[in-house]
C-alpha cells in the first residue's frame, strides 16, 4: 500500500543553559589545554545545567518551539523524547514533559539510542505521521550529560554539554517535501566501547557501584573514533547513492556533533565543502540527542536554510547505533 503522507518539519526549538564551561575551566581541573581540546575535538565551550533535569531541557526546548511557531499544545498527539539521561528510570521523561507542557491530549514515550537517538526518534515519529493516525508529533532530543560525566576523567569530561532541542512533525501530501528516506543501523558488538554500567537491572545502585564510578559514562575514545568515522561517512554516502543525490544537490550535511574530525571525514566522503556542513560543536560540545535538532534550529533562525533545501542528517553513537536521514526542508 502506498503511503499517502510524508512527515515534514513544521517547527523547531531549542534550549541551552546559561552557565558556560570553557576550555580554561577544564585546564584548571584536569591535565589538558585549550589547544589540545580544540585541535582534537573542535570544542571551545559547553553548557551546564546546574539545577534541574533532562525534562527541564526538553520542556524549555518545546516551549521555545511553541512560542516561535504559535502551536496549540492541545493539538499535540505524540511526544517522543530521545535521551540517555532520563530524569528517572521510570516514569518516562516524556510523561514528565507532557504534564509540564500541558499537552493533555498527547501520549508518548522515551527512546534510547545514545547519540543516534534523535535520528531514531525522528524516523519513529515520521512513521506515526505517515500512517495517517497522527497529525502533530513532537520529537525532542535532550540530555543532561553532566549528570553522568566524571569530571576527573580528562579524556571524556571535555566532550559533553547539556541541551535540549525539538522539532514538530506534521503530514503533507506533497511527496517532494519532508522526510524522504532513512537508513538506520545497530551493532551490539560495540557495547564494550562506550557505556554506563551502573543503575540498570544488571548493576543496580550499591555502595560498590558508586565507589567504582559505574554511574558515569565510559568511552574507549580511539576505538569509537575509528568505527564512528567509517560508520557515519559510509551511511551518509549510502543514502546519497540510494536517492541519486550528488554533492551539489545537498544544501547541508547536518551531522551529530561529537568530534570535528569525524564530521570533516563524513563531509569529505560526501564530496562536500566545509561551508555545506552545519557546526555548533564549538559552542555546545556533544549534547548527545540534542545536537542535530539544535543545528537545524540555529541555522533556520539565522536564515541559512530555506524551504526546498535538501539536507542529509547523520549520527553515530553508543550501541553501536548509527544512521542517516534525507529530508527536504519544509519551513
């Protein structure tokens, strides 16, 4: 049966906390330097949520979207929150966000796919819209990474920041607009390269798990870098080939903001110049599920993307999880 609708993005919003942690801050607490951090990651600053939780980041991002696009919150059908830092194991953070927003007619859920979370949530939301059953699906990427970051770990603590960002999906019968295609993948053999061991059913919280720092993120940076460079670049090139896209057709690559070297490698594989790559890692660091939608929000509000632009979104994260989405901008 042919799909009657495409899902298109009709609203964007974001929120970053006020407190800035620049590289000079990390020079004081761990053995590192501004030059080392910038040359290896591209990060100059990141934001810290001092009081609050992931639901606050998600809520404020959604409110920003509602305000700027004049959205009636009673019309929201579904709320999907992509996060690896939920407020609690349960209830879902989506439930907390729903009541904070006052979206009384919405149902929703959380989705955990690490740095690929927004892409996985976007495709899930798009499928709900394409089914014809739902007309307004709110997809939020939000993470308070500071809550699981060990600030004595010089290799990892410099990477992460806190942020939330949201998009609204609605149906269109114009098949030339909106989400055109997605390629999404997982490979569980990557589970030993980036993870957080404590807090789940395998290792419930105990004095021992706390003492062993099992409630912090762990990452084998070299191993993750090697597979991320190949995975994100390959899947982005694959979606171009599948949809007969040439580099000149693409207005922007919208990559997950984990490491500038990974982003550059992906752009090179796609044949794209640096001016065709969305970047905000320098300002916010790796905000996990919030990176891609925050780029979309900032570039849209700066007038850098326009209706009809062809965008390729790409991410790689823990799991391993990775993927790419091809969409035509509809705002």
